[in-house]
C-alpha cells in the first residue's frame, strides 16, 4: 500500500508540474509544452535510473521520483492526441515536433543515462 501512495503523490506532483509548464508556455493544446515535458522527462528519468542503480537511495524515493513525479510529468498520450489534432492545421510543424519528441527524447535519454552512469562511477570511486 505504501508504494501505491508514493506513486500517487509523485504522480500528482508531476501532473501539477506538467499543467504549470503548459500554462507558462501559454498554449496547452500545442505540442510545445508536451515537447518540453517529454524531452526533459526523458533526460531526467534516464539520469535518475542510471544514478540510482546500486545506490543507497531508498527504493521508495526512486519509485516516487521516477514512476511518480516523472511519470506524471511526461505523457505519451498527450503527444499522440496533440499530433492528431494539429496535423491538419500545421502539418510541417506538427510532424517536426513529433520527430523532435521521439528522436530528441532518445538522444536526451542516452545523455541522461551516460551522465548518471558517470556520476555513479565517481560516487563508487570515492567510497
């Protein structure tokens, strides 16, 4: 039951962060906010995952941050819906941002994992 509560609370915080970012960007129906969320979320989740492996961080913290906060912050379904609703009005921009989400997310996940792995090596070297 504790894990469910941790994910629930983290997801609520991530959802609020996503909502706030879309309000700040100024257009919650465009792909801009979703793109920012997915790119930063890809980086942060990979960084967290690579760094938290074999760390002394409590499992509950990693679960709450990864599945909860970052899972609630990013959203694949919003990307798909925004792509479908914007494709007729601005096909070039919409497809471009869709590809930025997919390819940029992959590149930033790779970068985040690399940096997390390097930080783990440094942490273990200090012990």
